[in-house]
C-alpha cells in the first residue's frame, strides 16, 4: 500500500509515518531527508541541490519526481511506501501520478492530518532534538525522562532547528495552506483523500489511521 501524509509542519506526519513503517513495513520516504542525503553524498546532483537550496529556491518538480522514482524501485519499498513532504502542489501531484502509472503503481490513500494553525506554532517552537542521535522531544509535551539525557543515547546536548522561530513557522504554515488549497480537491476528486484529527493524542491519531487503512 502506498500512502501520502498531508499536514502542515508539526502536525505529526513523521511520527505517524515512523509508526506505520515499524508496524506495517511501509517505507517512510521523507523528501527532506532524501534531499539532505543527496547533498551529503557530494554527488553532482547533490552539489546542484545544495546550490539551489542555499539560494532559497525550490528544487524542480522534475528532479523531485526523479528522486522518488529511483527510491521506490529499491527493495525496501516492495510492501509500500509513505511520502512525507511531497507533493505540495497540483503540478507535483500530477507528475507523481504519471510516474507511478508508468510503473503500474498508484497512491492508495492520502491521509490529511487536520490541525489548528496556532496550536502548531506552539508545537513547533517547543521542538528539540538530541545533538548526537537526533531523537526528537518537546520542551512542554515530551521531555526526556532524565534532565540532560537522551532516552536513546544518554548524556547529550539538545538543539533546535534554526528555522523554528515564530516568524518562519507562521510563514511555513501560511505557505502550506496556500499550496494545499488546490491539492486537497485534486485528491478528494480521486476518492482517496481521508482526514484524521491531528489535535488528538498521537495514539488516537494512530488508531484512526489504522481504521482507515484496514477499511481500504
């Protein structure tokens, strides 16, 4: 089964995708992680991507779809995959559908995690992560069990993303709302768009998603 997780920054797409990866063996494909991995590889494509992103420009749809196409052909995607962070526009969705059709594949479910924008600001601004292993926490809702120690790897420093500030967060939320204004009807018309309440607990959201997938 192939899925897309839709939702603004901080909605819990990554959390739910990771759970599905562990429980159902669907491979989580974060386009952000894919881009960063390509840049870190120092390949010719990586160098081009770095230049584009450092300039604050968007990576072309053609390049993004090509990266996804190559990735889903790998063996760990045989049981299905979850796209997190793509597509963001109708043009990207159309390109993705065309690529999948060429491979006799399709998107089986589009899961929209519906949240309150202002609540997302609080969620995002409180995010911290282990500097060593990257494990994520929240200053208000999900602190490590021991002060100054990561639950995964022990004593460490905690860091936050440089773009997790009020102005940038609100700009990202606004951009998401503008981009998905047309994307949601596109998937709604295809009959694969489903909604879950992202303001509920992570366990409740997970249960809602399981119900949708089991009914598909």
